[in-house]
């Protein structure tokens, strides 16, 4: 605005503004409408919502209502609208001294600023602390998610920052949000500046995933009672209901963990014997399963097959001769899983399944008998064994079978004594390299009567037992063996100790300070305790390796304890207590 010099000497310009109230209006969607208004900053700067009309008045004194100014072009005044975002000026061409009423020299303008603000604030949302992942247009976050919202405004400044979590009523954002509930969530937010400009409401949808994946091992074919063969196939299946499975890791025995690549797991490099497989899975936001363990026996050894001759068999020097009444008996033993079948072939004929002793050819001359056995995991020798015989001479068999025993199941050797449990099976094994084994018998603890052996022997009475073993070959030669074992049928006794005494009782439970430490122990009078497992409040069972500590305050605990001695006898006990608040 420009005025002439004389007018400037006799008038003082003042401005009056039409004010609109800042009234929120609650809509059905919980969004709020805000009215345009003006704002005067602490430094006296006037901020004017650019959408508001502006009326200018002049008055000779500060208290006067003044005269409404009119433009030479009235179409653009009363009301007047500010044209420039940011600072606008109401100005006179020359500054006049208030006392002398004369133009100030050097000449300068009088400029009165008013800031036009028609731009809404800009807000941003930040997801912190939790690991994130995205899939199919969804955002997933792991545990300990914290949400922070910030906003800024270039001119009048932010007056309100509003948000709604999961369609709850809108409230002012004053502190970070901790979202610790699993499932779908949404956050809506917007900011309003000091002159009523409101930004568009923004909504962020996301999913909080607090649950670990599930993972299981798959063993395809050739598996029996946790015994696997080189033909077995091991793979893993993992699923996760929310963010999805990220990786699966596994290892054999104490090797380093490897990442599972989705194909069959290689394990044939392992040696025959006991092994374990450990594995776990992690989802895409860092939730991790516990470590799962699968104990197994790796059996890649084919059975050993022996032949026995039933009936007359005779040797002269390096040749063997039989009569027409002679039969061949094939016997196979396996180191672990047991024999599935025996097959044999005579004189280049087809291989037949062996089920009972068979007659040897009665034709004079040399004959070739080939045979092999397969265990229950399909392990078989690379080539069949062979046996050749000539039936023109006679041999007399004068010796009995060799006989021994084998222990299957829990056992423990100490100081020359073999300890077993009632679950342990004693198997008798006989072999006769001449006429062949006919049957086995045994007697227990000095009993003179012999019992026919046809299945594994188990002993249920605690204490030392002496077993006499008898083997008969196919011409009734007898041989004697001996076995001595000590049966432990008693489980361990479990003890628990607390590092400090109870300070009272609460809810029917002994009350201990929260810093208490629980010690577990077990004794066994015969073979000694082997290991202790425990679970706390129904969680995953763990091997006890150190005292139980770092307990929570004011918490009830139920500790389930399981002890196993060195021959597999097992006992259990439940200990319940509560920790105090302090």
C-alpha cells in the first residue's frame, strides 16, 4: 500500500482481522475438521490462514474502530486475500518521523509483514526396534516394535499431531507407541498447524508377528525305530503363519550349523553308530524356534551271513564231502536293525528267498552255493558270498557250537560288572562252523533245568544273576557258555535345594526371595544317576547343566524334574514354589 506524504502525516494505519474459531468436529470416521484461523507468534509475527478473508481499516488512534479501506479496484478488496505463500507486506512508500511528521532521510519504506500460511504440515511415521519384512503388500514386524510419529510445518508450526491405533478414538501423540500384540494393526495420523491447516489423514497397516515358525524333520523310507540307512532321505518342513519362514538351520552331532537349502540333507559321510540331528527355524522378523533334536543310529553295514550244514558232513584235506541227506542252513546276523531276508542261488540259478534249510544237490561233483542277506533298512553286501562243496567223501563232526550272548538296550559296564535294567534284552547267539547250530538253551542262577531259547531274555529282579548258556549243533554236539549281569531295577532319587530358605507362604506355596537359585540333584544306589531334565511352567524340557536362577518377581513356578540313571531307569518329581515381590 502506498500513500502520499501529507496523508502519511495525518493518519496512522491499523488493520483489523476477521477471526474464525478453531472448533473440532467429530465425524463418524473419528476424523476431525478444523477451522481456519490466525495465530500471533511469541515475537509478534502474524500468521494468517491463506484461505481466510482479510479486511483493512485505518484509525487515528489504536483504540478506534477505524475506517474500512477501499481499493480503486473494489472487486479485489473487502475482503482481500493474500496472494503469496509466506511473508506478505503492508507498506508505505516513505517513513515519517513520529515527532516532526517529516519524511525520514535517507528515504526508507515502512513494511508491516503478515505471513500467509495455506500449506498443511507434513508428518512421518517410523517403525523402530523390531525387525521387519514385507510380503504380498504387507509389512510384518517382530517383537519389541516401537512406533514414532513426527511432524513439521514450514510457517506457523504444528499445533496438533493426532493418531488412532486400530480404530480407537483419535488422541494427541505425546509418546512412542509400544505394540506388543500379535496380529493385524493399523495406525492413522495427521497434523494440524497453528492456523488450522490439516494434512490428509494417512493410514499405515501392518502385522505384528511374535510367534516362531514350526519346523519338523522328514525321514523318507528306510527308517525303523530311529535307525536309518544310507538310502534314507532327510529333509525339513517349516511353516510360519504370518511373516513366513526365513531360514532353517541344522547340524549333525557337534558340527557347525548349516543353512538348509531345501534339498535332501547329506549325511552318508557319517560313521556307523549313534548320532543326533539338531535343527531350528527363524522367521522373517527374527522369531526363532527352540532347537529340536532327533537321536538316531546310522546303519550302513550289511548283515553277516553264515552257512551251516544239517546232516552228514565230512572233510578230507581241503575238500568237503556230503551225503544225499545233507541240508544247508543259512544264518544272518545284523549289527543293529535286524535281518529282513536271506537269498540264495545254486549253480548259477536264480536267487530264492531263504526260509528254511534246503537240500544240497545229490549229484556228484563240485557245486556252488551263492547267498546274501538284507537287513530291514535294505543294506546288503556289494556281492554275494559263495560256498562250494563236493559230495563224494565223508566227514565226522565232533565239536559243539560256539555260543555267546549280546546285550540290547540299556547297559553300563564298570569294574568288570555289566549292569542292565529290566528293559534290557539278553540275546543268545550260537554258531557252528561244521554241522551247524540246531538250538540254544539256558539256565538261570544255578537252576539245573534248561530252558529253550527262542526270544530275548529279560530279568526283572534287582541283583546279580548268573546265566549258563548251552548250544547244540545238528549232530547234537553240546557246548557251554556263561554270562554274568547285575540288574538295577530302581530309579534315581531326586533332590532339590534352594539357595536360601523360604520367607513365608503365599497361595499355598512356599515363598522365596526372587534372587533364589534352585539346585537339582539325583542319586542312584547302584549305577549312579546319568542326567537330569527339567521344565519350568510347562515350557520346553531342558537338560539340567547349571542351577536354575534369574527368576521373575512375584511369579508362581512349577518345576517338573526327570532323572535317568545309567541304565535308563527313570523317576520324576514336581516342585512348586513362588517368588516374592522383593
